[in-house]
C-alpha cells in the first residue's frame, strides 16, 4: 500500500466495524468523494493507518490537509468537511 494522495480524503476501515460503516454512510450521503481502504482486503494498509494515527483504532479518516480523525463522530467529520469546503 502506498501513501494516500494528499488531495483526496481517504478512509481506512473494515466492514465488521460499526463506526466505519457509519462514517462511510455519512460520506456517501454527503456526496463527498473519498478513497476507501478496506483493511480486510488489504491487511498491510493497517500499518499505514496506524502510522497516520499512532493508534490501532478505526476508522481513520485522512483529510486532504493531512489532518486526520480516529473514530470520529458524525459531527467531527461534518465540521472538518465544512472547514475544508468539501461540503
């Protein structure tokens, strides 16, 4: 897995993770373009997510400004998307 592109929102998650499903659904409903990295399909990507966040928790949402959230609430995500003028 290569490092995510800096101009794209990237979400690291897994289907078994309820927070991941919630955040993915929120991004889909808001119509935000993003790259989804399925940690079940690409287990090596978990190392990338951990490197970004310093934690083992998911989802990890990496924003185009290189900031990130780990296990964000919907309000956290929406606030950041507004700050970046993505919604």
